[in-house]
């Protein structure tokens, strides 16, 4: 469905550009946008790799287990049906922690893994309460330290990202 939406948007831009006699401007804007997207991706690649590595180290060292244990009282209230599922609660804890630290890009794989595990508990194609809770928490994107925003600002040359 998303590809159809993109096709519609690109087709509309081309048709409107052709109708207004500004087809060259549409092509130029498309190339400039693509170039800016690549530059942004390269600019935030380093911080994303760094924080993804940090989350992996936390997992391998057992620190994520300790963090999950510390967050257990809150997480057991938010995810009551899964409070005995330690591997899942560790994934959820790591995802929430990464989001609180503003590491949205590093939190995404953790959230996807947790959502995938929670999806196994869905019945008749209906999302479980816990899966909905995880999606809402991730959508809200509560942050204490906006690390990804700082990385983007830094890649764009901000003197105080």
C-alpha cells in the first residue's frame, strides 16, 4: 500500500509540474531531496552505530537484565500478562530505556523484536493489550536525553547540538 501512495505522490508531482511548465524544477527538487537524504543518513550513521553497539554490549554484559529487573515493578503494571516472560521483559525494558535516552533509531530493532514476540499472543488477528501498550509507549517517544536529535543537529553543523 505504501508503494502505491508513493507512486501517487510522485505521479501527481510530475503531472502538476508538467501542467505548470516546471517539470525541470520537479526533477531538480527530487535530486536535491535525494542528496539531502543521503547526507542526513550518513551524518547520523555514526551515532546510530555507536548506540546500537552500546545496547548490544549492555545485553551481552547482563546490564540489560539488571535494568529489566529494576524496571520490573513498572513494567509488570504495564504488561501484566507477560511479567513472568523474562526474555520478553528484557526486550521491552531495553526498548523503553533506549527511547528514554532519545535513541529512537537504536530503539527500533529492540521494539520490533519485542512487538514480534508480543504478536505471538494475538488472537484472531486482534492485537493484545500488551502489544497496544508497547506501540503507544513507542509512539509517545518519551525522552530524557534527545540523543538522536542532537546527532541530526550536529550533522547539520549546529554549534551547540
